[in-house]
């Protein structure tokens, strides 16, 4: 029961983090770049898409709050001493050990994220030019959200295997944090583009194509970072290459790597076939279909990651 709840909690945490990083990356990198490529863009499409992305970000923040609270429940269930009052166990977890400090810091980051996203929904200019100018600028709320998602990734690393590395702890924690951010910038952003364009991409394929075009180089960089940080984490958590097929932890990691390769392959196929024709209605539909499959496999990767987090290292 505890193991299943832990896996669900971690999957919820990783999913929420991936999506909210994707929302921030979309708003800071993809949207301004797409508008520059289009030389402006239809105001109604911009406003509708921004509202949808903001809604996705706020939903993701809600998932993070649930995952954060569940984390304490799981920790108490695993630590619980039936011979002392529950309040003593909770107080010890929160105030006497490093885990509690990280958990409270993570809660503060999530609540600040909620505040930044609330401010991001403020009023925009009344003219079309004002709307386009506001969409092209980052703005204080989204800039704050970018810093906060970096802090969120750090707290995730500090509450997992990374902080227990045998050596070079700072390097491993940094690699774990960057690993989370790279996954969000790649898969999270792609998922956000798909969700925000749902039901409307065919009505304005040029805007959809401009987003995909801006997203593609970011995905390449993020994918490279994901692989690089994954190698560092593998070095830190495995004792030998043979652990990949002889140890339970290594076998789960191998399955995860295999799925990641599938996601890479689907992404390459979509980039090769879809990007040149994404500005047509038929081309955009094809890109969405292949990208949805790519995101589906990535969800399975996140599930394996959730299992891996509480699996014993070799």
C-alpha cells in the first residue's frame, strides 16, 4: 500500500513539475519567438492560447500541492512509531531532520508559484498592439515563475537519491535538478503546445507551426541536457555497468532508458516529417498525432522514474 502510494505521489510530483516547467518555457521562449517569426499574430489566437497555458500552469500547481501533501502522508506512514503520539512523529520529521526542511521549502516554492501564476493573469492592454507587446515580453510574474521552477527542481533533487550520493553530492544534485528542468523544457513544453492548441490548431496552422518551429531547437538542447545529466546520475547511482541488467534498480533504469530512446525516435520522426509541413492544416494534424504519441511514451517514462526514486540503489 505504502509503495503504491509513494509511486503515485512521485509520479504526480514529476508530472506536475514537468508540465509547469513546460508552461514557463512556452511563455518565456516559445511564444515570443513564435510572434517574432509571424511578425505579430492574430490577437484572439494569442489571448486564447495564453489563457489555456495559464490554466494548464495553474492546474499543474494544484497537482504539485496534492503531491506535496501526499509526500508528508507517505513519509509519516513509513516512519510512524505506534508507541508515540502522531504529533511527535510529524514534529520530528519536519523540524529535526533534513527531509523536513526540504519538504517545507518545497511547499513555500509551490505556494509562491501559485502567487506568481495568479499575478500572471492580470489585465492586458486594450489595443491589439498592446496585447502583442505584452505577449512578446516576459513580465515579472513569469520571470519569477522561471526562478521558482528552478527552485522546485532543486527541492526535488534534495529529497531523492541525489542527496544520498556517495561522492560529489553537489554535482549530483545539480545534475538531478537540470535533468528535471530539461525534461520539462522538452516534453512539458510539447505537451503544453498540444493541450493549448487542442481543437483550434487547424484554424490557425501558421501560429501552431511557428510554436513548433521555436520549440524544436529548445527540444534539441533539452534532449542533449537530459542525456548528459542522465549519464552523470547513472555514474552516481550505479556501481558497475552490469548493474543495468543484474540489479533491480538497474533493470528499471534500463527500461526507462529504452522508453526514452523511443521518445527520442518519435521526436526525430516528427521533426523530419512534420516541421516542413506544420503550417498546413493536414501537416499540423500529423504533427499533433505524432507528438501525442511522443508525450504518451513520456508519461510512461515519468511512471518508471517514480518507481526508480524509491527503489534501493545497488
